[in-house]
């Protein structure tokens, strides 16, 4: 979508206009932004690395979180 290199704030503004949820491995995003003022939910995957074999075990819980989150909230999924 051409969003590479955007700051987290700009990225979240772009996401708000196009999506309901953002899933990220950036564990600091929820602390660096005013999440409660966003019209999007953030799901943070906390894993040992961003390698598929480290992230994949979280997918069931991430899918469940996507179904239940509300805008302006951050949910942390720990692997």
C-alpha cells in the first residue's frame, strides 16, 4: 500500500481510514500512541522474534482477538 517507512503515528492514521484492526509485532506501538483516541484496534503479538515459527503459534489467539476487539483498544497476545 506504499506505507513502508511511515512513522507509527502516520501509519495508524492511514490504517484508520482503511481497516478496523492493525496486527503488529511492534511491542512499543501501544505505548507510543494515544490508543484510546484511535478509531482502530491494535493487536500486538509478543514473540521471541518475527520469524514465522515464533509467530505462528499466536495465530489462533490473534484470530479470536480480531473478532472481539473494539476501536481505541490494544490487545497483547503473548507467545
